[in-house]
C-alpha cells in the first residue's frame, strides 16, 4: 500500500516537472517555469481560463503558452502517460478502445473544425480521436489526435493502432458502430487483432435479427460485410436484452471464436472510454482562443491530469475527482514552497 502511495506521489511530482519543462526560463521574469506549470494545472483542476488568473497575469500565461513547442510537449506528455501505464499494469495483453469525441466550438469557422448538429448551441466542433486502455477500474488514456473533416477515420484508426502496438500487446479492440466498414475491418484483420463492435442494422442484419427473434436463425452465423471497396468475412453474433419496450436483439460482429454472451460482456467494457472522455472535461482548462494549437495543448493537459487521478486511485473508487483535486492543490503549494526554499541562497557563514 505504501509503495502504491509513493508511486502516485512520484507521478504527481513528475507531472509538475513535466509541465514546467514546457517553458524555457525567461530572463528577468518575475515568474518562473514552475509558476506557469502551477497555473495551467490549476486551470485544469478548476476548469477556468488563463483570463481568470491574476498571478501570473493572463497576458503572461497566454504569451508563454503560445511559445510552447506543441510537438515536443506532446512527446513529453505521451512518454509520461506511458510511464503511468507501466506502473499501473503488469501485463501488456490488455483491452483497448478507440473512439471519437467532438468538443463544441464557439467562434469563427476554421478549416480544422467539423460540423455536428448534435452539439449544444453550435454546429461546429473540434474532433479528437482517443485511444484508451479499458481494464476494470483502470481506464487510462494513452493518445489523442485532432481529426480534420477530410481525414479518413480508417487512417486515424490505423495510426492509433500503430501506437498501441508500440506500447502494449492489445488482446482485444473495442469499437463503436461508427467503424463498421469494410476498410476498418480490413485494417483490424490485417494486424491479426481481435475486435468486437456492434453491427449496423442494415437490411440483411435486420432480417437476420427478426429470424433469430422468431427462433428461425441461430445466434452465431458467418457473415460478409460488403462495401464499395470489397468484402470482409466476420462472425455475426446475436444477443437478447429485455427492455421496457420488450425484447431487443443486439447484433455484434467479431473475428474471435467467442459466444454471443461473451461478445456482449466484452463490449460492455467499452462504456468506460465514453465515461473516460466525459471525465476529461473535469480537468480541461477553458479558453475562448481560436488557436487550434492552444486547444490541442489544453486537451493534452486534461488527459495528463486525468491519468494522474487514475494512478492515484490505482483501481479504487477513491479519491473522487473533487478529493483528488484538493490533494493536488495542496501538493502544488507544497512543491512551490519547497522550490522557493531550495532557490534561496544559503545564509552567510559567521565565523565562530
């Protein structure tokens, strides 16, 4: 227990140093790198903006943030998240999930924005792909990527899977039905990756579901997904679920030799990435800036703070997000006091 506590404390301390490393020491500046790191971490914990800061001033915080090298910062944060991954999991054969999320954008149009009518108060948003490990009580985000409106989702999936294979050995990939396509299935099968996703209720799938409900079709059948770019053979698994509206049939496709019940149980883990994405909002600084670079950095910051929370919990329900933020607030203060103490020159030597 003490070892786990020390590991989490080390992670929080290293996060502070990582954030501070984004800022080159400015000559004659009143505020140092750790002051700026503390500010952006507080912005994430409080869900506030740089404009709400008083010390350092908003102008100082934003100017220094705009100077951050985004590519270098991403590399440092991904390395840090990989370290957390190594501390949390002893096995590399783990379940992963890939998903997309769209964050509302209120401002002028930008070529990097996507259109989404489901967003509150706007139809413009910033789309991110998110790769997460989804194991019991330990949902960890490893990588994010902004997706532009003309970018192929299959190519983004391939990029995420490339990264996943560098860091771990995925035993199962969970995807939503947005990836139900010949191209995505081909990408997964080419890597010999086990996957499960809901089947789109196309006419052939609907007919099979109706037959299954009547007892005229088995719960497991070979099935071919067809598209403009060819065909892919998969297994179609059908499960029943009782709802307020009666019995519903849930179809899944997979390339694994599993039962329909196992497919349904496996896919139930996927809700963790959706919860994970919602939880990221608890740690994201706010901004009205139209800079895509700044908004990507803020999303990266929220991922790191979220992962710090996960390693602090280490599979437990506690601390809750609010409790964790209180702990981190105290540690940031203690870290700042220690940094100032270490920076003070030693007292002059007085001869005896």
